[in-house]
C-alpha cells in the first residue's frame, strides 16, 4: 500500500469515527452535561497518554482557543440531545459563514468577493432549518432549541479554527493543535462537572458509549486526522472529510430510527455543497494551501 493511500485511509477513518458521534450520544441515558464532561476527560487522558506531542508546546495561547473548542464540544452534545443528528452536524458546518466576519476582525484577513458569493447558499441553507417546525420525537425532544445550540456550536467552531490559525501564525506552524484539543477537552470536563454530578441510574451501556466517544470518536479520530491531513491536497482532504456529515445522520437512522426532515436535508445539502465548491475554487487559485489540522 502506497503512502498516499495510507494517508487517504487515515482521513476516511477519522471522518468515519467523527460521524458516529451523534448516534453514540443519543444511545445514552445520561444528560448532555454528563456525556460532554465524561467524554472529554476520557479523550484528554487518552491523547495525553498516546501522543507525545500533546505534552509539548503548551503556552498561554492554548487556553482561550481551548475554551472556544470546549464550548463547541458541549454545545454539540447538547444539540444532539435536543434535535436530530442531521440538524446538529449540518448547522455546525456553518462555521465558514462566521469565519467571514471573524477573519477580518481577529486575523486582519481580507474578505474576497467570491467568499461572499459562496456563503450565500450557506445562509439560505441555515434558513431552511427554521422554515418548517419539526415535531418533537424521542431522539429529538426539542428541535427548535437544539437547532439554536447547533448554530452556536458552528460559531464557536469558527472561533476555534480562527484561534488555531492565530496560534499557527504566532508560532510559525500548527503544532499547537493537539495541545489545544487536550486543553479544550479538559476545560469541557471541568465546566460540565458541577452539573454532571451526581451520576444516578447510569447503565453499563452508558459507560461503554461514553468510553467509545472519548477514546475513539475524539481521541483516535484526531490522531488519524493529524497524521493524514498534511499529506493530502486540500480539495481531496475536504472531500474525504465530507464523509462525516454524510454518514452522521445515517448512523442515527440505523440505530435510533431517526429521520431528518425534508427542509433539513435540503439545508444540509446547500451548506455542504457550498463548502465543497469554495474549497474546490480555493484549491484552483491557491494550490499549495492545506486545510487546518484540528
């Protein structure tokens, strides 16, 4: 097997593991605070133990970016507990829309005309999630509130990506990504802990699911992502990683019988399509650029 094939498989493996998050979160009887907190501490410890780079490169810059990532982790779990997995992942994918505003403000990056053009379908896609009121269901008891939480997770994910780029510019590289992942998970655990205790009526299945989420859905997925993304062209990497939002609703449908609404499917298609188109255009105009390794 060639090295290129190995790196592609690493990205596919990362996307596959990331995509199982919604279904695994919904499979537990634990609260969103408990799932988010315990998942994160397991992930932080697993990465610290396995990855030597996670124990290096710690500066004060890790803390604010880690806080943004921690907020993303908590909001994403909460969104999955309240709305469908499809809505949670598609609305989090609106991060590029917020980066248009955050880039000039925080990084002094110029907004190009074509960026605004590509973000128009993203904005339309977001609107579609709120056009039709989805009826509450067993796996999505409060879709409206969950959709808001998912949108907020898109904003905090954009903050995280901008923060990682800021750190990379200051430190001359992106080696700070893994320490930031560890810090973010540790902060998420500490933030959730007061609301997560006491733990009552947890089943063996709940702890298996939380352990899987921490070790594999976050820990192993990030290891595969960081190993493969530096060696695959930006466009190809982005296409391979689209496996995550594509499969996320599938796992929830297979395991929970959850079906996203037609408006949500249409909105998700617009958001992912615009993201892919923008990445393709950037790869043509700036062929050497790689996506951020997070």
